[in-house]
C-alpha cells in the first residue's frame, strides 16, 4: 500500500468489474503542467473512489484512456504516451507491479482489448493505426493503417480472435479479419451520418454489433451485407462514449454519453424499449462495466469526469405483472408509432413503467420520463 497515491486524479476514464469480484478504476489528471494517471483496485466496488478504502493503487507516468482485465490479476493499460503497459496485482491483490511496457504508437492510445483465447492484444490510437500485440513479449505483430482519421475504438470478436471491429473519426466502421490477404472491409453504417465513436459485439451472436456516434445515435447492425435490417435509436443528444451489452442478457445494452446520461435499452422485441435512465453524473461519462458475477441482478457501474462512481440496478421485468397504463411513443421509419400501454408492477416498488429514471439526487422517478428514446427500424 506504500505505492498508493495520496490523492485521486480528477478525471475518471475507465472502470471495469473483475469477474471474481472487485473493480478496476483508471483516472487521469488533465490539468496543470504535467498530466499523470493512476490505477486503483477496490475489492468492494461500493467504496470507490475513496482513496483511504482502496485495496491497491499506483501512480502512472502519464494519463490513460482505456484499460481492461487480461485475467483475474493482470491489467492492460493504454497510455497517453502512445504506449501499452501490463500491470499485475500481487501481494494478495494489494500491490500493482508493472510486468512490461512498450511505446509504439505515435499518439495517445484510445482503446485496448484482449483477443479471445489467442494470447494477443489490440490497440487503437490517434495516430490512425491499429496494432496487434503479442501478449508474452508485448511487441506488436502487425500494424494496420486503413483509417484516415483518429481511431476511437477497437473491439475484438468474442469468439473469433482474428476478427475485430474499429471506429474512426474519418466516419467509417471497419470489419477486420486478419486471416485474409486483404483483412479490412468498410461496413455500411447507415442511417448514421456522423462519426462513430464506440462499438461492441452482441454476445452469442456472431455478426451483430452496436455502434454509437458523436451525435448520440445508437445503431444495431449486421456485418453480413445481405442482412439489411437495422435498428437505430437516439438515446443521447451528445457523443456516446461507451456501449456494452449485458453479458447474461444479450438483448440489453447500456450506453453512456457526453450529455451526462446513462441509458439502458432492450432490443429483444420488435420495438426497442428504454429500461433505465440516469442523470446522476454532472460531467462527461467515460467508464461503463456490467457486473458478470453470475447473479440474476442486472447491475452495472459508471464513472466520469465529475470524479464520481455510480452503481446502477436495472429494474427486472421478468417477474413483472403487466397492469396497463403509461403510453410510450417511439418513431418507426420516421413515422409515429401507435402508442403502447405497458406498466409493470415490481415487488416492493409499486407501479413501475418500462421507462425508469434516476434523478440527480439518486431517487427514482417512475413512469413520467420527459425525454423519449426514438427508435427507427430500417429494412
């Protein structure tokens, strides 16, 4: 614990649940002459970001934009220096030790991820490059330069290690397959017109992904060109910073944005439903992670530049009794949809509409949500 920084950096960039319990928090200090960063581990996620209650912490030589768990003890960090660093939690998870580091990007690293069962990492950078790294040596194996602008995010396929997706400020979404002589193909991102900012594969479905844009649009697409059906929502009015599907319920997706809102939608039915909305954050939201502890509770955690961490519980409708009531308006193909009456009764909470909002004071507002989530289905 002697290495633990005395104070928390202000700008929280990333938060990741550890599968075995606990949470990783990455923060940067983006003011002053020197920009530093820090990593924190909390065995109890509920006490984050209290410095005095952290299990482990370490100061970094520069700020960070992204980090992810490699396994139950190792963490991969993408740095503002253009480098990657591999840290390990030792001493019964109480000490961070740097295993290795390498600087090969010419600008800050914007996104990192671990390829499924392959011993490889992926990194994306503002230098317009995507790199594939060997996990053991932390040296790049391949460098890809297909994008003409800043690469915002990269996401490895959950079961095919050679396949991944990327988004860029050049306005493109690219599908990569490193087994092919020409590994990259540009995907159709319509109806999205602005630059894509973040992306995620749908678990358990080989070809479906969700992509968020800098204008707040969220689009669900299929990588197969023959499948033209598209679902598009506008849950935010500013750039979406992260999207992530619920691991145990792959039709449920959470998104966070620069408009300081958290949104959860479900696309299982023909018309997507807004399940949850939170306005607790007061600055850009940067981090998002679903709990993957095997429980039936839909829980996730967020962090942002307001130096705050919030845990969120999504109301479960699996045991709800349909009682009828609130009208929910959505647009389909640009036309107003026929209103739908759905109000659910949840034990100990009375009547709950399919829209659930958490206000800035942390209290729930059931049923009367002013901001609507607009849906369009394109076929």
